[in-house]
């Protein structure tokens, strides 16, 4: 009876890896709730990664219940949904990759892989409209890409150290944020001749590590830093900064809920 139940539910796609890599690197949710997971091995002579899609997120990270999965040739640092079938990937090889679901969402196919950065791509984000994306890298640069032409539209070097996070405005295609180990958070507006402006987040002596832009209150952003502080502010009102020492470790991720709350992850490692 147990074997029959397992056979009914265990249905790993033929193209998916046999097992998930040990280190979970990124999680993103599609509008219908489907979960995208990115993982990396970070062991052995060759560091590889993998992408996994779960229509039922409660089944993750069990490989046997994934909808689709694929092994990547390098470690995956970050991954984001682009529309309903596209997947944007930041690679530790220095590449920005675009993958797409096909075959009734049971297969993940690589559409392009471009090596425009000179070091690890640390973060990616999708600009409003879904046609352009941003990548930040340990080579200190930020690049804006056009997905249709697979080309870099703009390349910026306003940071002097590793770019660790990027986040996009939910409504304005020209606006995005970046932060770096140089201690700066920059607000970018590509409509301006000098697109970058410094954003005060109220903690001058701590390096920012993560960013989030509120999807409903579009003038609200959050910044996490290396000492575990989280700052929330209105872009048009510097006096609105609210900072809380909510963690004792490096903040690795931030997200706003639909109710307006800000959720955080720290550097405490989560392994399978």
C-alpha cells in the first residue's frame, strides 16, 4: 500500500536532477503561487547549481514532487520569475542567464547565457514592465539588460566595492536601487543624465546587504545591513527613516508582505 501511494505521488520529471544541491540560494513566487527554488553545491572540484519549480510550494524541497528541474553548469546565486514562464538567473560564473518553462511546465530550457560581468553576479531584479532586468556584480558594476535583444543597454560603475543587491520599482521602469560593500545605497533614475543619487538609510557605519521595494506603497523601501539592522523609509521624505536592530547577524534578504510587513532573513545558513 505504501509503495502504491509513493508511485502515485512521486513523479520527478526526467530532465530534473536526481537530488537538490545542498545550499539553497534563492526563493521566488510566481503570481499564481508557484515556487522557484535555486540551489548550489559549493563543494567538489566543479561548483554546479540547480533550478526547481513547485506548483505546490508545500512539497518543496522534495525533489520527487517538483514540477520541473534542471542542473546548471555553475552555481546559482539568485533567481527571479519573469512573467509566468521565464526565469532570470545570476550565476557565480559571471553570467546572466535566462531560462524558460516549456512542455506544459515540465521542462526548463536555457534561452541565453551572457558573460558581461567580470566577477560573480550577486543579484538580479526585473524592472517594471518585465522587458528589462538589472544585474549587480562583485565587479562593482550594475548593468541593465533588454531581454528581447539579450543585450546590455546600460553599464554603470558608481560603486567602489562589490554590489550585493539590486531592487526595482514596482511601477517605474526607469527606477531601481543598488547597494554595495562600499556602504552606499544608490537610487537610480535612468531618465536623468546622472542617474545615480545617494540614499540615506540612517545607519552610516554599516554596510548595506539587502534591499526591498514595497509593491503597493511605491515610495517605501527597506534596507538591511551587516549588523542586523533593518531600515524602512519613504523615498521623498528623509525624515521618515525608521531603523530597528532586529537581528544579530548579517541580513541576507528582505521582502514586504501584502499587508505591508517587512520580513527578513539573516546570514544563519539554511541547508537541506
